[in-house]
């Protein structure tokens, strides 16, 4: 008959063996120790007073060897720890290591004091992430970053304030009653840390562009040559005081410079600007032994159907028809044109009294 002392000794032995196998997964330990206490109880009944409880450490080693398991302390036999638990353990160890250093402790205290700043930054990053979809329908052009940061419209302001309130409550440990929301908060934190540098770069770029535009003179686009209301002038037609068209009129500006409609010539004889438009191509006035003149109007033109993209035949140039065959004559004011210096006054013959 087995005494109570023997039963207690067997239970203590089994617990000791289990402690020597605690580096193994729990399922493996249960398989190894299944029926151990019952087997020892049977041996004790058969042996009687000669029964001796073996050494727990030696027995654990023999169990490992019999099951083909590695020895205690090897890399393979280490207990499997969930990844989340490993991260938590590593975080605590890192925190304790940093806290042990005075400078590290000061830095950690500073970060703790700046936690509200992180709550606001997290809200801003989350808002910038979802605002294009919820508010601007995915349109991020035309300075979206600045518009999103300032929440310049009513829907954007409401959404941002809601996200800010949620971030603050999360920071205070509120509004996260269950595990799913805590996991969501962790995902949002990781996402905010990863995206924040890109949004910061975009913000700095937008500010730099705004400063550059404010300090630079406004760009004024202008058509080459002569233009009217932003449209390039191809030709000019002159009429005399009687309203009749005049040919071969040379025009100059107030400085005596030739008044030309050609601002960009592909050659000395024809205008590349209008050649690229598919319509008539103006041609300069040319004479043997003289440079082409571009201020003699109306300019000759090569019709649109008389030239190709690779060749312009100047012999096909003609003087285009004037827009009007006749215009309204100018009223006769009795004052003729001034040509030259004003004549000096002539002395008049005195009349005798």
C-alpha cells in the first residue's frame, strides 16, 4: 500500500520534472509527462519499501533523449513566444535600458510631456490621408496640401475637428473599449509615423513655392511679334484718306524701328510661327541685292494649299486680298500732312498810313 508521503513525493517529483522541461512547448511537455504519476504509483506499489523516487533533473534529461528532443538551453528548444509578447518584452527592456541613463531618462520625460503634440500631429496626418477621398473627391491639385491643412471649408473643418477629438481621446486612453480598437489605434500610429515625413516634405515644398511666387514678378505671356488682345497679327492692310487700299506701305514705330508682325522667323524669307499653324505663311518683301523687309505691308503670303510641312515655295506667294475693298473716307479738315520743317514766317510789306 502506498502511503500519503509517497504520493506527495511522486507529485513533487512530477512538478520538478516539469520545471526542468519548461523550455519546451507546453504541448510537448504534456505528452512527455502523460501518465508519469500513475506509472510511478504502480512502481511504488510493486516495490514497497524498496521504492526510491529518481532524480528529477536526470529523469528530465532521459525523457529528452528518449523523445529525440534537444538538450535544455539549445536554440531549438527555446519556448515559442508570440510575436506580440516579444515586442512588448523588447519594448519594456529598451525602456528600462534608456531609463537607466540620466540623459535617456530626461529624453523620455520630454517625450511624455510632448505627447499632446503627437496627438495633434496624428490627427493632422490622418486628416490629410482621408480628406482627398471624403471631401475633395480625390482631387489633390491646386495646392491641396495647404487647403487641407487650413481646413478652408466647412466640411473639412468638421472632419478635422472630429479626427482631432478622436486622437486626443485615444491619447488619454479613452474610446478604446475593446481589443479591435486598440489594434486599430496601433495601426494608425504606425501609419502616421510612416507617412508624416512625406507630408512634411510636401508642406515645405508648398511653402517654398508660395514664397517663390510671392517674391517673383508675375509672368506676362505675350505673343511673338505684333498681337491684338493676345492674338498674333499675321498681316496689316493700310487705307488712304479716301478709303482706298494702299500697297507697299513701310511702317516704323516711334523710335524708327521697323514695325513687323514677325517675332520668330524660321528663315529670312518666311515666318515659322504661321508655318506651324497650317494656314497662310507670310513672306518678306525681297529685292535682288537687298535684305528681306518685314515691315512692308501688306506682306505677301503663301496660301495654305501651296506649301507642305517640309517645303515652302516662295514663288507661290501672292498679295492677299484686303479685308475691305473700300472703307469710309476721312473727313477733309483742310490741314495737309506736315513734310519737313515748318516754314519761317515771311516779312510783310508795311502799309503807309
